[in-house]
C-alpha cells in the first residue's frame, strides 16, 4: 500500500503539468498490482477528471 500512497502523492504534486502527470501516471500503473491500479484509477477520476480526463482515459484503457 505504500507504493499506492507514494503514487498519489507524486500525481498530486505534478498535476499542474499534463505531460508530467501522464508520465508519472504511466509509471505508477506499471509498478502497482491490479487491485492498487483499480484503486488508483478511482482516485484519479475522483480528483483529476476535470483537468486530465483525456489522459486518464488513455492511461486506464487496459487497467
């Protein structure tokens, strides 16, 4: 669960920059297990769908 918390922290910090947000989101998806990816997906859509919906849709196609 620590990696999930870390990923959330990083994504919150880089959310001002779309490219950096997408890069960090892709890295987070690769390093987390399936259950954590689902939780991250829910959290991301709840927190960032207004600014980064297109990025979220691209990154979570397979997740």
